[in-house]
């Protein structure tokens, strides 16, 4: 009986378990598909991330190459124009605005406590007139960032000048810029100018752009120093040429005798001449006496 019961139950249990095994198999298949879907989604995300990172690397490489080409071009202009810094200034403001995505770029020179606009790029007429009015040949002020960079002798970076209480709101509205960056030109720690950029969005310039503007500022200093050395050499050459055309002082002084010297020397000369005549007469008398003897 027990055996029969077991045998009887065995097939029944077997028939009852068959759908369960099929369901388990189906569930395993469903889970495998879900896992594959997740893997596929993760794989797609990773591929998208890799593609974005690769595109960013390509973009950074292209920007670096463009910046290197621009700085090399400025150096070549410096070599070709040692006596004139204006072509260098023009190339710097144009390259700085283009490579930093700025809507304006301006270079100031600072001398005798006065600022002078040396070169500009992308200024509209209204902004140009306003800058000429409040900045040209004026003392540096904190109402614009170039003045602050000169006064503080440091880089000044403001992401929104309209929110800056010291900045000239009229100037910002006239030019249409919000973020401004200014780098001072320092020679031996003393300011000789400033280089500024501005853009319409209230966002900071990138670190790479700040470094690029510093490089351009250093190149502007090289141009300024080259012109100074060239002018100093020209001045020395002119002075040397003038000194060669003038007669030497020793010759001129020997030709002109002071009156005091002539007057004091006359008695002495007469005395020497009188003594010489007396000596000559004495010698003649001695020779005559010797001949008689």
C-alpha cells in the first residue's frame, strides 16, 4: 500500500510540477532579458559619456592649437616691428577677443599717472565715445576694471559688472557687456598698462582664457620694452654723432689764451730775451779775447 501510494503519488506530483518548471524557466528567461536591457542601457550611457569626453578633448586640443598659433603670430610681429609697438597691440586685442569669445577687447598704456587707449577691438560707436569721454588721458579709477587692475596691480575678474557697485553702469550699458576681465601690464612691479576683455553673458572667463590673456599681456610688455630700448639706442647714436662733429675741447682751449696769461707772461718773456742777448754778447767777447791770446 505504501509502495502503491508512493507510486501513485509520484506520477501525480510529477505532472503537478511540470508547469512550475516551465514557469521557472520562463522567469529565468525574462530576468535574463531584463538584465540584458540594463546592460545595454548602461553600455549606451557609457558610450555617450565617452563620446562626450572625446569631443571635449578634441575641442580643448583645437583651442590650444589656435591659442599657440595666435601667440606665435604676435611674437613674429614683435620681431618684424622692433621700433613700433602698434601692430603688436592691434594683433593682441583682435586675437584676445576672438579666442576668448569676447565682445570687446581693449589695451591701455599708463604713463605719468594717465591712461591712454592704445588699441581696441569690436567696440560699437556708443561705447567708443563713452570710453573716450571717461577714460582717455585720465587718472585710473575704480569705475572700470582696467583702472582697478592698474591701481591694485593685480588681475580683476567680475562676472557681472551691473551688480558691481563701483563699476560704471552707463559704460556697461553702452557697450552691452556683463562679465569683464582685466590683466595689468607690470614692469618691475610697476604698472605700465592693462589689457581688458568683456562678454555679454554674466559668466566668468575660463581659467584657460585667463592664462591666455596673461600671455598676451606679457607679449605687450615685450613690445613696449623693445621700443624703449630701440629709442634709447637711437638717442645714444645721435649723441655720439653730435659729439664727433664738435671740435675737441682741448684744441679749442689751446687756441684761445686768457688775457691774464698773456699779460703775466710778457715780462717773463722780455726778461728771458734780454738775458739771452746779454749771454750772447758775453760769449762773443770771450771768443775775441781768446783769439788775441
